[in-house]
C-alpha cells in the first residue's frame, strides 16, 4: 500500500476516534463509583502486608542511598 493511501486510512481512523461520542450511562457510573467493591483491595493488600517493608527508607529519589550517606 502506498504512503498516500496509508495516510488517508490513518486520517480516517483518527477522525472517527476524535468525533466518536458513545452514550454514557451516568447512573451506572455512579453505582460503580459508590459501590463498596474498593474494599476488596484492602483485603488483598492485607495478605501481602508481611512482605511490605515500610521501615526501609534507604532509597530517596533526590538523595544518595543510605550506605553512601553513612560512609561520608
């Protein structure tokens, strides 16, 4: 396929995506956002809590690692 035809296809697809406006069911969206399903995450997180190392602050993005700071 030539570049002109390929570009025309991409332009057509981009235009369709730009102006595509699906109907939104706001009541269903509200139900989903206000449901208590987000509590499932806390249950899952509690299973893995023993592996989380909250005490480890050796890495701070703007600073040197703890080992290098202690040597200095």
